[in-house]
């Protein structure tokens, strides 16, 4: 089965062709980062308009790269939430048009489920496993018992991990998107220079909280400025990154022990962070096997949507042309 995946939930217009849920024939990604950079974040109205302009071109480019044409597509999978509503509507409308014109099945995919399924691309990894989903808008610990059978074990009670990276990067003048900029600056910084607090909710609670850490970093920056003391951006970046990673790794290992699983996967944009990958791998030791997609499959892409759509289709899920988009679709 050849699936066409379509992703427009945020600021990437992406179309991908994936064979049998695993083999990527093409994964075309048009990033709008340049259009949003000067605003320091994604502007929803600009995102929608950019998607509308790019959509058809990205699809044609993707078919070309896969060396197939529309008539070879067996299934159309599209992100229908969560995300920016105006952005989602562009992808959903386009997907409906393609499915209708080709008379092929249409499947609406949850974006977060898509991030998790990025772990299945180009390999034969399979459930059950525990997944830490850390992206721009979500921080979830999900137990994947089987395809389509999930248990959310923990989530953030305030900011998402990626959101924290973006906000601190902005405060440090490192620009957007913040994650890669903080990771880069942290390379030449001392992560023990400043001790930022990591929120511990309660012993058996698997929730995350990053707003306290965010305030601590902002307070530190204000304090240094008021005293006329220097701010070493690299040290702040490294110390902040360490605090986030420690919190993520700690809860992930706790959850894995509770479920008695051997396999732990990472997903979402923050999963491309090497400090997180290395620290989790190190602390897992021989007890757990750690999996993570290559960076390009961690951030938004349509290959993960095609993959998730394929497995949904195998489970008998199909949508009709009344498929809608939902800004807050939950897993
Ligand atoms: P969501 O998936 O929750 O709807 P999103 O689609 O905007 O949100 P993703 O594309 O999965 O999020 O990831 C983008 C986020 O990942 C941004 O917050 C970005 O700062 C963060 N990120 C990307 N690369 C890195 C990195 N190397 N280190 C830390 N964070 C990173
Ligand atoms: Mg993005
Ligand atoms: Fe995402």
C-alpha cells in the first residue's frame, strides 16, 4: 500500500509517500521558519496563507521525488489535529480533494500519534514500548501497548518542553526556533555553572512542569542585569538544558520501571536534542533499549503521518469527506 501523508499543523508544509507504513519513498518538507523568524514565533495567519500557497507544489514535488504519480496512491492520510486550526484546514481540505478525485480512502491522523509513529519508519521496531513525546506544544509519557492502544501516563501541567526551549532562547536573544539554538550554545557552556531547580511534583506522579524552571532562568537573567554582572549565554543555555533533560529522563525511567518495559522511544522535535538522547541512553544502561528517529523525522514531517495513517487504515479506520480539523484533538 502506497500512502500519501499530508502535514500542515504548524509551520511546515509537508507531503510524503510511504510504502507499507515503513519505507519512505519521499518526504518533502517546506519549512516556513524564515517567514516567522522576525516575529520570534509562528504567526497563525501567516502560517495558513503559506500552507495554501505551498500545498499543491509540495505534493507534486513529493510525488516526483518518489517517482510515482497520483494514480499510484492507495491511501490519503492527513493531520487533522491538534495544531493551528487555520493551518490544519489547509491540509485537510487538500487531502479531501485528492481522496475524492482519486476515489481512494481518507484517514485523519492525530499529530501526536504521528510523532510517535516516526519511530517505525525505516526499521521494524514495534509495540509494546514507552514513548516520551516532547514537542513544541506537548510533553507526554505514553505507553504504547499496541498500534492504536495508548495510555498517557504523564503530561506537563504547564509549558511543553519545546515551548520552554523556545521561550528561554528568546530571553537569551538566540532566536527562533529555540531548541537547536540552545543546544548549539550549550556545547561551549558549563552545565554546572548555574543550578536551576527541576520541578518534582510527587514521588509517584509522572507529570512534568517547566514554568518554574522558566521563571528561575528569567529571574536569574534579571538579577544579573540589575547587579551589572555578566551573563554567560552558553552557561545559562547549558544549565537550563541540563535541568530540562534531567526532569525528562527521570520521569521516563520511572514510567518504564512501572510498566516493566524494555523499550523506550523518543518522539517530537525535542527528541532531536543530543543531550537528551545521550543522557537517557546513558542512564538506561543495560536495563532499557533506547530508540529515537533521525532529527528530520523528530520535527514535523508528513512521513510520520503516512505511517500512522497506514496503521489506522489496517485497523479499519476510514473517514469520509465530512472529516474536520480540531485544534485540541487529544491522543
Ligand atoms: P506539537 O507537535 O506539540 O504540535 P510542534 O509541531 O510545533 O508542536 P515539533 O515540530 O515536534 O513541535 O517540534 C518543534 C519544537 O522542538 C520546538 O519547540 C523546538 O524548539 C524544539 N526542538 C527542535 N530541535 C531541538 C533541539 N535540538 N533541542 C531541543 N529542542 C528542539
Ligand atoms: Mg515547526
Ligand atoms: Fe509536531
